[in-house]
């Protein structure tokens, strides 16, 4: 396979084995709206030319091409606080698995992508475009079936994002935590000022079983204040101490990363 084919195909879900009929259709189990699918990509970079090369590719080639085929809003984020910096995170929302699976062919058929992204796509082995890349396939929660872009993005105001990954010791525990979010916790988030961007169950990726979600804040000070409000909320205290919903029963590890949007990011 040519390098260009391989790199571009990394923008789509690479496997579907083991998914249930409901997951493949994207339909909620109840009467709610169809849920989105997300591909979360993480580029591991070296400081220096790789950072500019990837930034140019995403800004000038990949995001415009995905916009031309109706995908979005796509988010591009740089690590502010987290492991392994520099890392770049890209969130690609889609209405169906097919939209992600067919993405490589549609992108490869875009001559403008090939032209604008040539420096990245054809980077030689002696000067690679990145060190490594990770890819995760997520399915949106029933209580939040679509990405919600913060108003600050459209208004081009300063903002930060918090990406959180909750790992569980078993799939049963993972589904219980998802149920907890769907039934009550997301609503408490909203009421206490924790503004969600997306919630997703990890279908394909590492550290399974897990779920991933993203919050947005104006700044770190607002983040600290709103998390404190959430932590002291009586409804949250009651929910989190309910047998079957306690962290010790259903959450084995939490990973947390603070991100800043790229200047051209729609999110």
C-alpha cells in the first residue's frame, strides 16, 4: 500500500468486528435520535518541523476536504497539560459508521487534498510527518447523541477543553457507568456549569473497556470553580454514593488531559 493511502485511511475506522446490530445502525435502543460516531485521532510528534507539517496539513488540506463532504464540526486540539507533549488530538464526528469507513476513498478522490497536503502525505522516511498515531472509534451516548460546539468557538473567544477517559474493570461496569451518565450525571454536569462537547463509548481502541468525554471552559480558573461546584452538589453526592454507582465498583482509572483548540478549529 502506498504511504498516501495508508496515512489517509488512518482518518477512518479500521475495523467493525464484534459490534452489535444496534451499534452498526447507529440507532438508540429507545425512541431517541440516532447517535453519532466519533473517530478520535492522536498524533505523537517531535518538537520542531513535525508540528508545523501536521498543522499545515490539518488546516489547509484535511479539514477543508472533510468539510466538502459534509463531516463536522471537526475539532483540532493541542496538549496544554497531559502526557507525551507534543500531541495533537483530532475529533471527527459522523452520522454513521459507513461515513467513517468510506472516508479514505472520498478523501483520496479529492484532488485539492492531494495538492494542499502533499508535503505531509509524501513525507520521506528520513523526515517523517509524525512519530506515531493512535485511533479510537467511539459511539455517542443516548443522553448526548451529537457533538455540541461551544458558543465561544463560533465567537472565536478563548476556551480550553478537558478530555477525560474512564476505564473500568469489566464491560458490565463500563455499561453501568454509561447508564449513570445517561440517567442523571450529564444533567448534573450541565446544571453545575460543566459544559459537555461529547460523550462516547469506546468501541475500538486501547485500554478497553472505557468511555471518553470532553468538556469546555473559558479558562482554567472557571474549570476549577465549576468542578468544585459539581463536587459539592447534593444530588451528585447522593448519586455517587448509591450502591452500584460508586467509583470503586465501576471506575478503575481516570486519564485527564487539558487541551487548547487550534486557531482554525471549528470546536
